[in-house]
């Protein structure tokens, strides 16, 4: 029995990866959960958070930040359909702090309900990104 399985990570712009992996930890809306080969089938929505990927080729674990989406697990395959995904090694703490400061300013100036919701979402995302770093 193979110990690895396929992980596909897709955003609206592109397929970011199709990897043979040993395990994946995913930020589900009901909490983080791990996926191994032959995991029971499931579908879950994603919250802002980190996807930890352990590949089978001995590479160092990869950490991706996602800001929502859906994950589907089907035995020997895990598919992450992310609204957006960023490799954490490509994100600086300064950029994340700038995004948080900008979102705080937007929230303080917002008066319309839609603008307030958008600013809160931006602030939540920036805060989660900072915590991940």
C-alpha cells in the first residue's frame, strides 16, 4: 500500500501545484485537520490559515497561506480550491503589517455596511497572515 497521495492546489488564476505528498494539514472552518493517504472522503470549507505540506521526496515542509476556499479529500487525492494561496517564504512580515495597517485605516473610515464588511475581511486576513509568519 502506497503511503503517499496526490495534492492539487488550485486558485482561480492557475493550478499552483500537483505534488506527491506524505501529509497535509488544512485550516478547515471547523478547525485544522490532517490528511494522510486513504483518508476518509470529505469536503470542507477553508478559513484564513496555513496549509502545511510534507512531500515524500524529502524536501523541507512547505507552508502556504490560503484565504478561504474548499478542500476535497477522496482516498488517494486531496484537492484544495483556494480563493488565493501564497507561499509563506515569499511573504515578508513588513508587507503583512502594511496590509494590516491599511485595513485598519479602511475600517476606521468605512460607513457603509458593505465597506465595513470588506474592511473587516481584509483586516482578518492580514491578522491571520501576520500570525502565520
